[in-house]
């Protein structure tokens, strides 16, 4: 993606590129509350082929809230067109003959829409949005790509087509003009509809849950800078990660303490493109490390969580903070650093699971419910409570950064 220089310097802009300016957080906070909300615009561009490659010939932008077309221009390419690519672009020689607007003029008109002077940076929505931004030669910081937030049925790295997505999830057909080509307004409106449906139905809408391939298997198939198989992964964790989630990783480092996890990560990072480690100090201090309970055992997990002393928790937090600082300092530049808190308090969930296992084991062993103490029964109400506790335990926080 064409990324502005104030976010990263990994994208090298060629001549005639522009970028939307960085918004001042302080100035935004001074705005009235109702004006702090970013505008959202859907965009679609059409291109024709010139002797210098594909060049922008039409751009259309739609306001997400109102559905009003805020910008729609034919664009005169700098060099003569050698292929109008009408089947896709919808552009013909006759259509483009009236175009007088240049790319530079389009940039000058669109950038103020994306980065208004007295407001927050706008959000841009599109399908395979990097292609539109490259045609516009604009770097923008806030993008939503429907080719990313919706999945191809065969999984990554394949991208779903816009017409297929609109038919599948919005229940209507687009791009049906045959040899007459695409209509950028129609495509932009399709992106609006897909985003609305995603927001209405939640982040899992439009995704396929049948892909159970391990992330480590997926990375092993990826082509890094050294070609296929060059993306190496490591798991550094308590216990024996090679027998669990790290079974498909290139390297596994079993640990018995958070200090060993830190040391293992510091050693693994230089030789691996992806390294996973788990610190359990705070979970241990909170009493969240629940022992595995067999059906024959009496559950030992307390129903009412006991709070740790403030001093114990503060020490665990300080220790984790120092470990993360050390880890971050060791990372090479341009490394993605992802911290997620894992789960919330699992103790009530673990207690209910143990009760359920004990009851089911007793029934399989030939006991009748009437012969058991009612306190040991597993009821539909208990099942609903377990479902609720599972959802609670899944809650967590995720922090993303790039060094």
C-alpha cells in the first residue's frame, strides 16, 4: 500500500506523488464533539493503457453516510492511450475525448477531501484499494479494503472479486454491462454496501471458518525474501509447545519461567521471521493459571475469584513491563510487535467444565442422575452459564506496533 512517509518510509514514492498531511491530534480535540468524527468515502478508479503503462482516466467518490457522489471526473492521461481497456474500464475514445482534467488537478481536488483543514483525516473505502491509490499517486493513512476484510472462499492470499462479494453477501449483481465495462460509481456503492454489512453483522461476517490450517503451516508455505520456505517461525512457551500449538513451527523452546521465555525470544528473533512467546507472570499473580482437571478429580478451581494483594500484582506488572521493554529494544527496525492479553479470568469457566466432565463421566460409567446428588447434576442452565463464561474468558486486548 502507498503509505505516507509520516507512518513509514518503506514505500518509495516516484515523481508526481502526493500524500495526505498528518492530522494534528491536538487540533482535533479542540473541535466540537460532533465534528471529531471522520468522514468515510468510497472510491473507485478506472485506468487505460498508455505507452507509460496504466494511467488514471476516471475517478468516482461517494459519501458513505449520504450516498451522494462527491467527486466524479474523467481524467486526461499525460500520454496518448494505446488501449482503452473498455471491457474493464468502461472508457472509450469518445468518452475520454472531452476530458481536460489532469492527474495533478485531481490530486489537488481530492487531497482536501481526504484531509480537511478543520477536521480529522477521512477514511477511504475501496476494493483492492492499493490499485486506486497507485493510479491516483496518492499516499493515504486511513484505508478500508473490502478485498481484505472479506475472505476468498479458498483463503489467503487469494482475494475475492468485488462482483462475487456483492452477489454473495449483498444479494445483488454488479458489473453486468459486458463489453461496455465497469461503472466506477456502481463499484464504489458496492464497497459502501459491503462495509455497512460488515459493521452491522460484526467482524466475522464474510469470513470462512473452515480454514483450520495452522499459522505456522501457512507461513512455511509463504515466499519470503529467500523464496519459498524462507519464512521461519519459533514458539517459546511454558511446558512443551512442540506437542501443542507449536507443533508446526520450525523451532520450539520449552520453558519453565518467564525469564526463560524472554531469553528464548532474544535468541530466536534474529534467526526467525516470526517468533511467538508467552509470559504468564500476571496470570499467575491473578490466579488465572487453572490446573487441568480430569473427570475423576474433584474440581479445585474456586467459584469466587480471590483477588491478589496490590503489591503482588504491582510486582508482576513491573516485571512484565521490564521484560517487554527488553524485548522491544532487541527488535530490528521495521519489526511488527504484537501484544495480546490472551484471555480474561477463566476460573469460573474451568470450574464449570470440570463439573460437566465429572457428570458426563458418571453417566457414561452407568450411573443414573437420580442416584447422584442434585448439586452434581449438569443442567441446561449450567450449559448456558458455561457458554457465557467461555465468551467472557475470550475477551482480551490487542496492541499493534511497528518499531
